[in-house]
C-alpha cells in the first residue's frame, strides 16, 4: 500500500461519526469521490452515493456505512461529569478507562475518559464482576456543570472513541478505531476509483450509509433512492484467530482474504449472486473466507428487501476486537476486498444480470 492509499484509511478512521452524526466521514468521502464520480448525491438522512457510468447496463450498488459505535451525552452532573447513552452494540468490559472525544454544537472537541474505580477500593467479589454501563460516566476535567456548559457541552452531543491510527510494528496489521465500517467505506471509494479508469457495462453507485449500527436504517433509504438491480454491503466481520476464540464462534484468519457472508441474522444471500462472486474469486485466485455471523447483520439485510427485492450479498473484511476502541485489520484483506469487488462489478453486465434475475 502506498502513502496515498494509507492516507485514505487514516482520514476515514480519524473522522468522528456515530449514527446520525456522520458529517466528518461524509466530508472525507466526498473529497475523495469527487475526482472519480460523475455525480454525488444523498438520501434525506445523509447517506452518500457517488455514481459512475453512462447507463445502459445494470445499476450496481456497493455501499459501506459511515457510522461507528460510540456514545451520546445525555446529562451533565452537578460536579461536571457526563452521563451517556451507548449508540450501537457495546460490551461493558471494553469500555472502562477508555479515552473519548465529545464534539460540541460549535464543533469544539473536548477530551474525556470513561471513569473507573481503582482496585484498591474493590472487594474481591466486586473485582470479579463486570461494571455495569449504567454506572459509568465520562470525566472531562470539568469541576462543575456550569464549567462543562461553558465549554459548549449539551445533551445530544456525540461521543466517539479516541484512538490514533497505527501500523503495528512495521507489519501489515493496522490498528485504529472504527474499522467498522470505515474500511467498507474505503473499499467503496477504491472500487469507484478503479472502475472510473476502466470500461464497465453498468452504472456503479458507490456509497456509504448512515445509521447502520442502530439497525441498518440508512441502507433502507439509500437503497430506495438508488433503486439498484444488484447490491453489495461492504462491511466488517468477526475474526477468529485470537486466543480463546473457537472455530464455532468465528474461524476467519486475518490475512486470509475477504469474507463472503453465507449466512447472517439479517439475510440469506442471493444464491446465484453468491455463486457468481465465488466463481470470480476462484477464477482470479483472489483468496476469500466463507463466514457465518449468526448474531449480527449488515446493510444487505435492508438492501435485499428494498422495493420488489434486490439480489444482494455482504462482503466483509475480518476485524479483531470489533466494537471496541482498538480494532485491527490486515492490509492484504483490505486490498483483496477492493480487488474482488472491483472484478465482480466489472463483470456485471446485462447478460450477467439476466443470469441472476431470470427465474
Ligand atoms: Zn458494527
């Protein structure tokens, strides 16, 4: 990966954006897409779509999602601490003592930490138990409610994990917050770039949805707007290659390729589309891993149910420590996902579409 390619990943993971607050991510998307798109447009909730291709062929929609898991300020206490609501799926064990950023209405960034008790005051029983989310708070170094208000903090402000992007010890393992789902967003942008430089007999709509982490909401509106013939959700999936994970829970290995979701809680993939993608991967010898995520869904869960039904599939990049401050991907998985999706979209012409949709 060259400097420019890596910078896109840094820009996307550094941007702050919980569900309903995706502005920073959308700006990164627009700035990158403008050189390759014929047109960039939005649904009413803020999902972004970049179009390329003159028409005549199938409408192919590929989309990541912009929002990351985070929190929302609900209340400032008298002493100047912040109470919060989780936005997206959090596990209490990965939250305590983590640094966060609060973005105020005026765009100021306030640094904070999710407070915790020191072990010194805990009984042996208390140390064994996870701390409940409802008892957690954010410490911003303010001494009173008035001071926090002077800094511009209000209920409703977005709170995002704070983690700096790092290439781990000169390897291909990349650490950042929000790989879920800035990496899918990056894939959409890179496929747009690739196909803008290459002949393709279809119209590509490369996008990124709002509000996936709270129930696939943006995909519902964006897919209605695009009205595609075929759709792909580009997202992240669980890795199973760390100590304690069992193959039953997840068996993907970082570096072994993109994941093709054969089952998740939101969708049965379109069988002919699934076979089409597998054939492309095998023909070009692009590595991939079959994946099942029984306890989660992707935007494809909404895409495939849009209007009169859209053949859909989710292609994901395996991630370690999903939905935490510190998530890890492997560079090769990202690049191979870009390659696979580029080659699949390039082959989706009228004949291919007929083979998918003539029942
Ligand atoms: Zn997620």
